[in-house]
C-alpha cells in the first residue's frame, strides 16, 4: 500500500470514528432531553396536585368556620326562644361548661338550669367579632365578644335583670360530620342592672299600628 492510499485509509477511519461519536452523542442527548422533559412533567403534575389540595383545604377551612358561626348563632337563638332541649343538643355529650365561675356537670344540666331560672323571662343574647381557629381536621377554637339582656316580669319579689358584657372562649369538635361545642368558658366583664319589666302581648308583624314597646327607656 502506497503512502497516498495509507493517508486515504486513515482519513476514512477518522470520518467513521467521528460519525460514530456524533451518533452516540445525539442518541445520548435525546435520552437526556426525554429524561428532562419527563422530570418537568412530573414536577408540574406534583405542583398542580399540591395546588389542588391547597385550594381544597382552604375551601374546607372556610366551610368549617361558617358552620361554627351558624352553630353559635343557634346557641344564642335557642336560649332566647326557650328551646332548651335543642340548646343542649349543640354540645358534645361530655362538654365542659364554665359560666361566671360556675362549672356545670353536663349540657343538660346547663340548659335545664337556664330553663328553671329564667322561665319565660324575655332575653336577648348576641355574639360578635368571632376569632375562629381551625386546629385540626375535626377540632377548632373560638373567641366571641358577647352581650346579653335579661329581664323578669314585674311583680312582688321579682328578680332584677341585667345587661351584661363579656367574652366566650370555646372549643369545637366535629362529630359525624357535624360541628358541636366541646367546651365553654364565659366571663362577664361588666353587668348593668335592669328593673323588672312585663313585655306587651305578642302582636303579629303585619299589625303596623303597633308601636314599639318602651323597654325601660332603652
């Protein structure tokens, strides 16, 4: 083999080696791109899944807070409407209740004592500025500012009523998908005395001629 043929063979060998190396790089690069694409898609799916879970958690939290608002609203309404059995059903069976330093043995004792002490005496209870914290999937806590007005029918030895201001600190538990009050700590910060008062006979809302009653100048 002459020198010229030797050079041609060497050049051909170099070209073949370069082509093989390029092919290897191209194939390897393709695999790398595919791997990176797969990883990006997986990360995007994970991010979307996490975002969906986050949104679902936020919606559930808002729903739970609203249900607790409704629970407390029923508490106040049942007290004023004298629905004492319905009132006791708003608590867990072993709920802890402390009001003005008095500890009650059970929700039933609490509700029935209210019934026995106030009878049909008119009252108005309200709560405001709730701070509800969801502490777990089935637990929560809350702080409420409160006001209550209680008067008794006028008569011999009639008890004195009051207009009280204070705060509820409570915990809640979800039982079988339903929020219930699990503990209550009621502290009154101030109480104004109210004289006994006999409300007027009940009239229908359609009776436009009926004038609002004068509740002790309030």
